[in-house]
């Protein structure tokens, strides 16, 4: 028997296809050939901020054990299935497949971490493939080699979640997805917070169904395989499900965010967590987005809270100069129109500055707040007519609407990797020992 890891990526295009669907096809095929799965298929989301990602930037790894004499047949079948199902006609689709045998070395684990948190080069992937005797198959430009190798190296041992994905039959793809909305609501009520991001609380929009032409009917995310399977059984479908699979993933784990200690360390395309003091009044720009500037001893950086981030946008608007915050998000490089910017996914308010407002004095006769008669001309009470030329404005401390806590973008605008609030305290630290019975169909 031999242990085999099959990693692949970059098979889909904005017009269709889906790397997870190819994984689902392979699960059925390899299972029937006699391979045994040592883990759920791993769905590894890579750095969402790289400029050349396809759609969700998700790579796949299948981990199996099989008799040595089956290896050649498995390699052949995998290549065949990927060739048949990848969106090869799309210019931006450049699949890559890696076959790796036995224990995955630390160097490939490190490479995986950098692929999730930063930017890596093709040459490095190819060098690792060569050094460790992996087999690589590239189609067209083979950019998927990077993701395929990263999916093999990411063992999801730190924190992870599950997602059950149900797929549509070919004749329904591209049409409106038909599932009973009420059943999703009931499923959410019964299984939250062990499942998460089923429904957007602000808009009541169902989030489990994607919108594109891909073959996914829906995906339900959760903390364990039992609960996502149970949730899947609660959803009433009004179209047939061709197949479904439970994946183990880094969804909802913040795996992409890297803590850095100073603003000057910020690099384009590299998601960060960094602290700073609000340096300027936040600015609301066209579209309702908010631009915030934070600084520390080393540098200043802009942060953007986009309108769809909901609570995050509202929160940013109410920050004032002197507030101490921790910004979490992807980094957009500078352009002619803006400087290097952190696109906020989360923000933790660490300290709130005191907000002092200058108000007109109170009338000593009737207690109403007086009106200013112009600079240096003093104040007049509109109610009783009392005038005072010597009085000055008084400083009043106003209550801050904000709290010292973590604010997270609304579920509808969360990235695959963003850890939602309900997952804090549920982080895992060990991979599962075995899979549950019946984690895929057929
Ligand atoms: Zn008065």
C-alpha cells in the first residue's frame, strides 16, 4: 500500500466549471477503483488578494491509500477527468496537477502557508516538485501547479471547518437555483452556530447558493461533518442533486491574515493584521465607502471600508482622530488614484479617544442653549432675549457610539477565509482521526 496526495488547481473560469466539482467526480471514480480516502477532500483557499486568481482561488487535495499496482491507473484517471472537465478554452484557466507520495515534508508545508498568506512564484513550486520527486502535470501555462502543491502542503491541522457541497445536474446549470427558502431558514435556526453564514442577518438573503453558472447548487459550512450532513438533509431541493461531498477546508479560519508589528512592513497583495492610531477624520467617498488613515511610529496607511461591509463601514465612519485600532484585511497596491490601502475585513477597536465638542453656553436666565451672534460678538438667548458678550463656548465630552470590541464585515461580504464572529472560541487544533460513514454521494 502507498499513501498518495493528489493536488490540483486552476481548472475553472468565470464562465463556469468548478475545481470542487472535479474533486467530487474523482472521489466517486477513485473510490470505485479501490482507493481508500484517509481524509475528506481538502479544499484550501489561497491568498484572495493575488491579482491572477480565477474565482474563489480554491485548490484541492485528495489524500488516499492504495495498492502500489493501482498508482498508474489512478494517475491516468485523474488526468483524464481533469482534462475533460477543466475550462481549457478560457485563456485564464491553466490547470496543474501534482501527485505526491508518502509523507509531506515541512518545506512543502511552509510553501503552502506562504501561498495562503502571500505571493509565491512558479519557479519555487517547480523546484520543490523536483527536490521531492513529485509528479507534476501542467496544462497550458500550468499555473495550477502552485495551488496543487499548496493544497498538498496545507494539512489543515491548525484550524479548519467543513463544507458540504451539493451539485446540480447538467440541464439545470446556468438557470435559477431552486431550493425552498423556508427550509434554509429552519435549517439555520436548528444548526447555527455549528453551521454558519447560511443567511445574511442584515438582508435576510440566503448565502448558501452561489450566483454564477457553476455546477454548485449550494454549500453549507460548519464545525463538524455530522452537522453539515444533517443540515444538507434539512434543505428541501426543488431540482435534483447530481452528487454531494463533504470537504474539509480552511474556510472561516482567517488563515490568510498575518499579524505584523509595524505599518512599514505592509506589502501589496499580502493580507495583514496591523495596529495604528487614526490619523485623520474618516472620509466618506462616492458610493458610501469610507477611507480611514492610520499611523504608527513607522508609517501611515489608508484603510478602506466598502459600503457592502455594512457594520464595518458604519464603524469606520464613527472613528475619530486618536482612536487606537487593529485593521484586518487584504492589501491593495498603490495606483494613480490611491495610495497603498488595506481593504478592511475586520477591525478591532482597542482604545477610544475622548470626543470633545464645543457647545454654546446655557442661558443663565432660562436655561436654554444660547445662539452665537457671530465671532467675538457674544451670545444671545432666542427664548428670553438675554445677551452675554463675555461668555465662551464650553467643552463637552460626548458619548462614543462605538465599543472596544471586534467588528467584522457582514456575512454577505465576507471572504471564504474570513472567520465569522460565531467561530471565535471554536478553533480546532487537530485533524480528525477518521472520516464519518457516508461523506459523499454517490
Ligand atoms: Zn434665556
